[in-house]
C-alpha cells in the first residue's frame, strides 16, 4: 500500500511538470469600504465596474414589496439585505473576470449579527440570484460555501444535469455539511472565509477563520473537498463539463451581513510554502513528505503548503512551482526550475528501493 501511494505521488509529480499558459484573470484586492451609496444607483454601479466588480441585481424595492436586493456601500463595507428580511433581500457582488482556468486563493471578511439569520454565501459560478435567493442553483457550474450555526455547508452543480452534487460528483439534492463547533448558532462577530481552487486537479475547498481579528488566516473549520472534474448527466455518464465560463467569484447574503476586505490571489497565497522539512530548499524530500501526508495530513510538516489544513493536489502544485529553490512566492517561485525527468527518475528509484527493503520476504 505504501509503495502504491509513493508511485501515485511520483506519477502526479510527473504530470505536474506541464508548462502553464498565462492566466486569463489576475489577482484582485478591494476593501469594499471606498464606495458610497446603494446598488440601484448607476453611479455606484459604475464605480464597482471600474474596480472590477458587478452585481447580480441592480434592482431596488419591488413594486409589490416582495423583495429588496439593495446592497448598501459605505465605510463599513457592503451591507446586504438590511432593508428586507429573508430570502428576498439576497444579492451577490461578483468579479467581472472569470476564474475557471486559474488556481487561486480567495478570501473575504464578513460581519454578522447572528449566523442564525444573516445567511452568507461565498463561491464560484455565475453569481446570479436563483431559487430561494441562493446563488445559481442550476444551468451553470458553481460551487459555494455557506457557514451557519455549528456547521459549514457547501453545494455544487455541474451545470449539465442541473442537480446539486456531493463531493464525489454524484447528483444529490442535499447540502453537504461539515461540523464547525466554533460557529455556534449565534456566532455574532467577524469571520473570514477562504476558497482554494486548484485549476489543474479541479479541487475546491472552503475554510473559515472564526472570530477573525486581522492578520494571517487561521483555519478553524474546512469544508469537504469538491472534485469538480466529476460532472454527471442524468444518466450517470461522466461528461467532465468543468471548467466552463462563467466562473466568477461571488459573495453575498441577506439580513444585514457586511462584507469587506475581498482578495483573490491567483496562483496561490503569498505565504505558500512547500519546504515541509524546513531545510531552506524545496526538493525531493519535501515531495516524499507530501506523499506520506496526502489525504490525511493537516499541517505544514505533513505536506500542507497552502495552510488550508489539508494535504491534497493543490499542495503538490505549490511544490512543483517552488521546486529547486527557496520557499517563496512571486518571481522567486516562478524562476525555480521544474523537476526534470532525471530528478523524477531518481525519486522513483529511491521509492522502488524503499519498497524492496520493506517488502515481506
């Protein structure tokens, strides 16, 4: 079993030596505190567009008083649904850029009176208001997280069958939920949400920093990992329809939830670190650490390079980007050489030797 995992990891490392093309989208950062006015105002819409943002709805109070998706912008951030209680007050701010083909880490801070009523969504898709005010729901591929009292809920759809999916890709009508004891039913206060997307493996994960006080993100709860390569039609055939545009990053909610400090870091977080053994160099020893921790590890010493509390394909992509140099982002990581065939062959030979030594006689 150990040998199979080692060779699986080496095979993936070989695949990870592709040459990636330029990103269609770029990193993004906006405090959301520099806008003034309500979303139905054309001047507000223009200011958002100039900053690379748009709204699911620019409508205000409906004539029949059935909804009011107004978003109010001021020095505190973007306040959703404060003028209308319930689903009819939901709206979404989204990026103009699409991130279907970009690995990224996206974060946003949310301030709530209570998670019992202030429903919060953070995800990737078209970011349109749909049934019950939820984002998208059917017709386009999407995935989102929605923290609430005691749990972090997630949902996804492949955009083909129109059904929500579980993390394995099978259609389902149920929300996926992971226990988050720190998020009690009231959970009033400030929390930070994170999405991590690996455009190569199509792995998506959400995380929450409960009672966020500023500074680096601390993982208090993570969602299940969604494998977005698994797209099923109604007959159960794999169609692999992701990624597909639009895949904008969106956030929103209702009942007075305030969002601020929105960031998208394309290619991974600036603090990505694949030097798992701390010797100052990202090399084959770190790859072996990742292999041992794959699927079970939760710390940097076990192969978690992006700090999301899990060891998965996203961490391997970071190792590949940093291979041959010091653990760093930006230009240093980009300049680091990719592991060549000789290096992978040497690692494979070492793995084979290890397997022979540990095999029963």
